[in-house]
C-alpha cells in the first residue's frame, strides 16, 4: 500500500552553520508577556533575557552506538551549532534546559562529552540552568566543568513554574505536588507533534509544535535524534508548527 | 541406472502405492550425486520423491564410520507445515526400518530441546530459514554440519522472491562450505512457476565456480535436474453469478450480494474452503454467514494469518478430521499438505493471478476421478470478466472450443531478489556470532549465491565497514562496532556478548507492522491486530476480530484487552497490507476479453451476463482495442477528473499515480489527488486541467522515468516505509515485545528518525540506496511500469470527454479511501490552509493539551452539540524577523 505521498519542493537546510537568512521568529503575547518562538525549536523570553529549550538528549546517538546500533555522531555537532544560533539570535544571558539534557549513562561517550565541553567554552558568560528530567536522573548530572546549575522540578523563575514534565491539574493530587498549579507552567518531555490536514485536500503532515494552553506552554523536543508523539490540542489552545525552517500558527478545528 | 533398493519397493507395495515415474527419476538423480528441483502442484508425492533419495542412500551404504550426526536438513517456510512434514518423514523412516531420529526445530521449540539438538544432533532436522540462521550463529556450526549430505528446501516458490529466500541462499552457500569435501546435494520442492528453471538456478547457486573457491556449487559438479511432477487433474473454473446484472454493483470489494448462493453451495458439498483476498474480507464473510444461518455455528470456522497459532491449529485439525463444513480463509491456507475432506473451493473476488487460482482449485477434488474446481464469486460486475479471462488463461474447463490446451498454460514468474544488503549485513553478524569469518573467504562464498553474484567490491566493503564501524568514514561513528577483527587469525567475531544476544533475538527478515496482541482478561490470546487500528478505538468500542464481536477494555504495553461484546455488530478489523495486484498474465487475458467484447464476441456465460454493462461503456465512452489506450475526462462537483486505463494492475497504476501527479504538478503549481486500482488510475484536481494528447504524451512518457520516480520517491513516505524493513533486517531496529527488558526499550527509535539522520549525515549509506531501489522495483514495479508506458507510447490515445462516470471510471472514483495527495506548492504557501483537529471531548478544564493515546479520562459520550465554527481565525500574532 502506498499510503500518502508527500512531495516537498523545498528541501530543508539543516546544516549546523547559520544560513545566510535568519530563521523566522514568531512573536506572540501570552500571559501578559512577549514570547518568541524560534524555528530552531527554542522559546525566547525577552523579559527574562532567557532562551528555553527542552529535551536535548545529548549522547543519545552514543548510547545507541554503545549497544551496536550505528547512529552518526554528527547529530551532536549540529545541535550544538543550533544552540549557538539560538543564543546569538535571542541575545540571551540565560539558557534554560527543561530536562533530559543527557540521554543516558552510556551516552556519556568521549566524543560527545568533549564536543559539549568545547561548546561551553565558546559561551563563557552564558548562564545555563538545567531543570532535571527523567533521563537526567538516570544519566547523572553533567560534569562540573560544564558549569550548569542543576535544579529539580518544579523550579520557580520569573513568576512561572519551569518543569520537565507537566503534571495536569486534572490528575489526582500527588504527594509531590500538593498545590494546584495556579501559575503558568513551561514544560517539555512530551516531544509534541500534531497531525495537520490540508483543508483543501492536499497532503497532510506530522510536524513538531509548540502548544500554548491557558496555563501552560509545551515545547517541542530540541534534540535532533528524538522522536515525537502526537498531541491533540483543546479548545482555547494555540498551536504553532515548526517545519521547513519556519514557525507558523495552525488553525484548530472541532472534530 | 540405479534402481531404488528393494526395501523401498516393498514399503510402497505394503501400502498399496505405486511409485510415480518422476519419483523414481528423482531417486535416481539423487543417488547419482545430483542436485535439482522437483516442481508440481501441491501434494502429488513431491515429499517422498525427495525424501527417499537420502533414505535409499542410507539403506544402500549404511552409516559410514565417522559420519554420524546431521545428514539431512529439511527447510520449510512455515512453522505450521512443519508438523505435517515431521509426520510424513517419520512415517517413511519407520516404514523402512531406518534408525534415524527426525526432529523439528523452530522458534517455538523448547530451549532445552534446542540445546540438545546442537550437542547431540538428530540425523534429520526440519527447520525454518530463521532457525537455520540461528544455528549458524552459535559456535560449533562447522562441527554440526560437517557430515551434511543434503539440504532440502520445501515450498521454494514461496521463498524465492523474498528476502527470506536470500537468507536461505546465504545459509545454503555457507553449508556447502562447511560440508565440504563431502559434496552436499541441494534439492528443492516447488509449485510450477513461469520461471522454474531460474528458480532452480537460484536455489543451487552460481554455476561458475569463482577463482580461489575450492568447492564449486552443485551446478558445476554435475548437471542439476529439473523434474516435473505429474500433471495436475483437470481444472474447472465456475462462477456463481447474479440473476441479472442490472443491480449488481459497479464497485465495491466485499460484496455480500451473493451470500445466499454461497451458503447454498456450502450446503451442497461435504467440506468447503472459502478463500478471500484480505483478512478483513474473511472476517466479514464469516460474520455474514453466521448471521444469515445461526444454525451453522460450530460448523463454520475462520482461518487467517493474524489469528493465534493455537486457533489456527485447531481449525486445521478440524479440517483434517472432516469435522467442519466450511472454513473462511485467506492465503493462510495456500501452502502445505492437502486436507483430504475438502471437496469444494470458493474464491471471493478475483484471484488476481493464474497460478494462485490453479493452486487453490487444486485444494479440492481429491477423490478418485474428481476434478479440481474453483467457484468464483464476483464482488463487482467487472470481476466476472476477470474470472472468464482467468479460466481461459488457465486452459480450464468449461472453455470455448478455441480454448488452448493445458500444455500451453502460462503461470506467473516469481522474480528473485537482487542484492539486498540488509540481509547480507545480518548474515555477517550471524556468522560473526558463531564461528566467525574471514572477510575474503566470505566474500567469495557470498558471490556464489544468485542474489549476490554481482556484488561489487565497493558494496562488499561498505557492508563490512557498516558492521565494523558504522560506515566508511572513520570518525562518523565513534565507539561503535558490532564485529571486530582478530589480528592473529584474521577472523571477524561479534564484539560483545550483549550484541550477540540482541542479534540472535532479532534474526529474520519478517517485518510485521507494530502489532498488538488481542487477549482476554484471563490472558488467553486471540491473535494480533495492527496498532494503527486499535489506536483509533476507545474503551467500550466494539470491533470484530477472530470471528467474534469484542469490546475493548484497555490497552497496556503491546496488548489490547477485550471481552466478548453483548451486541452483535462492531467495526470490522482492517489491516494495512496491500492486496496482490493483477498479474501481467491475467491483465493481458482481461484485455483480450475486452477486445472480444468490442468485436461482439461473448463466448462465456460470464461475458454474456456482463454484456449490458459493456454496452453502457461502449455507449458512454468506448471499449478500447488492443492498440488503443482509453482516457476519460469528466467533471464533478469535486473538480476535474482524468482517467487512464492501463489494465496493468494496482501496483503499476499506483506507481503511475505518483509519476503523473509529480509531472502534472511540475508544470504549474497545483494540488492533485490520485487514486489507482487494477484497471487504471484517476487524477483529480480542483483547478482546470486541459486534457489533450500533448498533455498525455508528456505525462505518460518513458523519458526520465527513473529520475522522475526518484524525485517523488526520495522525500516520500514510501521510501521511509520501505526503509523500515531494511532498517529492521540490518539490525537498526528491534521488534518490541511485551515484557521486554529495559535495554531493548531504550533502543526503540522509529525508522523515520534513522532515515532522516542518515539522509542528512550519511547520504552515502547503502541501506538508503537499497530502500530506494526496492521502492522502485518492488513497490512501483518499475520494470513493468516501463513496459506499460512503452505500450501506451506505441498505442493510439483515445480521449473521451464523458458526461457521467462510466463502468470503468466509477470504481476508481469510489476508491476515495486510497487517495494520495501530491502538491508542488511550498509549505509556506500551504500552511495557512492547514488545520489541526481538537481533542473531541468537552472537558471542565479548557485549554489543556493531552497526549492523544493516553487519554481515557474524558467522557467520550459527550456530544458534538455546539459545533465550533470550522475555521478559527488566528488572532494576535506577528512575525518579526530578527536582524
């Protein structure tokens, strides 16, 4: 069965070096603040002079290689180049990583660790904050010479909760979260994507996305060698697809 | 001339059998040291023809000193067949008083038994290609196979055109090396094919011994023998026909309109097999029969590949014992030993191929003097033409006086696979896990197989590099190696025990779609269903599977838990697999029938019945002559439609869809939707399309065929889908299973991720190349597509602008489920039209997103009462380019 055929005219230019044209940044207002959505899958927070990414998963390719599955190491250098691009584009003073900075214990291969350390030295005055995610608990904290401040979730900053995984307030109360979330939550973990359909009958697609809900912002996974999980927005959500080096809002329709 | 030993003649006599001449011929050839292939329809004594050769040798020469251990390997593609085979082989061994152990070995064999089989092997072992590879993956294989005299491959026609067949070729080549200097014979059993000679050559390996290889293949030593079993009984093709054609559907694939007649036929016979072309059709017909005749419950059974093995075995036993009146099945009952109580075979829908139809007919009529009959049940009007055409092509009765004799009957060929590097890579790791290999020696050995006879040095080296260090570039895959070379011995071995274990678990070439088990709460399983189907259901939803109406309770890991539903209906389970396309032979025969109709010749009852429909086609459009290609153009509410009728089968037509869609959208930016079926394809577009000869000649040209196909295929879901199979076989992906260890779970990644990552960072990766090649050859049948386009190029194009949809175009128009969309507009141009569907349920918490699969909490029953407007305007956004 052939299923769906998607013919794209423009091939994505995903080389790590900045292309001569800057990627689009979509700026929106949410919860009385300005947010910038970058096609490099990062969130710019100008009020805090910060840039936020989630689910970096450094070392995932190394973890696979250690188990006998060949995944190119070039994913690491590409991701590091994208981080540089984000820092330059947003002119941030702080880089916040919402969890899963490292993928696994056996992903701490020499080549990967060396590459990140070299990158760190290129941005000496950048403050980096890691909100630990489930993979970080397994992989261990980053080495001290990466100079990353590591905190557990939820972490309060600038009037919002920074989390790796968003706990829905509709769920049963758990001991760790005795209070209802009354502030905005920014989180990752889900690696969200949406199925988008062409309302005029062209091919549909599955694209990574940002989702802005009434009290939360969900980030797409930053890492190159990461999968995605489809999500369905609720009424009132705003969905922003990231594809072909641009961020575009997608209209939502009721089923 | 060697005559079979007296004990064999005695044993036959004691059973009141007479050996067939072809059996004697086979024994003779074997005893002369030759290899070969015996081909004949199912049954007909092939097993004894080939098995008694080694037994005769044993009787004549006895056990030579020092030649203990495994003597004969019997390779079978289906585990289900193995039990029957075991019984038959043992009966002969016992009947001839030979002290041989004959045992089974496959995935379900207990591990204690498997261990003992390696340590104290039986004289004869029945196994599958996968289990044979597993045997080669243990050290000690050279010892185990040292005295192997003969390898027999059963149902070789089933393996021939698949990667399993290549896996078998590679294993056999290795066995020939291991069993030397004792010359190992190779024998195959096969149905008759269009390319039986080639099938034998592929099985026996290359006929020209390579320089430096001390042990030439069987073909070189002495002539191999192609032996034809007895000709089959006469075949009769009948059809169940509607009383009149007026209200018989022009389209539709399940078509239960003839249900009553089918039930009447079932009642008339002792035991009936009802073949359907897809599993969902089997489920539908099973339900329909029982709903119409609840009194038949317990007398009708269901059998298809997604049912649990225990269920299938129960049904097979019922068939053997004659305790079931009717089994509704798919190709799941195509192979294997005949069930003698079966005296009637029905075929729902066109069989799509001559060989398949004849094989199924042959499942009936085992009584002396009985004929092999297949009764066709058309599900739509044009299928009657297909049955008439198939009958004629098969030289079957009842035929018109001018029907050709059986000797000139053609059957389809099965083309061997060319250079599947994923199978080679897996084979390398298999050998590396076992006794290891020396690169140059293995290269020579591998080139003795048909599949890799033309393997280039570059391709070989790439494969070694791939398993040794990921690719040709030295630093691209740091700290990766699956195999390592020992400096001293120059042998490659697997680099760690963990890799060895993972590899053994994933040996094989069968890639199933992510399948979920279907089980009752108490754990007993019914079978498997595709994850894609289950994911669209919610707890409480009902669906039909394994002949029952089930209610979904919940899903957990890879299992869907169900209970019997109280209601009597539900969604019929669907599987994504493709139906077999119309074969070239049959499509040629169909075009001949259309031509006869055009000339006013209606020489069979089916053609006479379908005549009014063809009259409509002639009036509203045209019936094409053999040197014409019919093109219809029409307009509906949806837009402009173009129909091209090639009659060349679904795969070619779907490939033409991709090609034509690409070419049309390249002329100017537009979106098109394309659909294909066995007779032709449709192109639909909202924007006006001027249809004339110039346009058609351009979009149907053979010029740049491969380049244009690659352009569609390169960035398409098709190549990604094919890559999934390649990635799985090459060891990039591991099949998930319930209760899998964390180490396996951590290695789960989708094949599309690998595809993206390789495309970006390792574009020279030959697995990508292989996936693209396979899409062209196997999915799009590019060779057949080229021949079709050449035929169209030579033909006269007849363009008819029709007012209505015609009998030929209507079925295509109705196939909206299988539409592909293609566009040449950029993402930027289209994104404003894109919409995403909201989560259906109304919830107290507005504005929270949930992961689609995991959400069971909300009231599914909430209505869509106040429908939101279809398009929400996007407000409050701005685009700022950072400078």
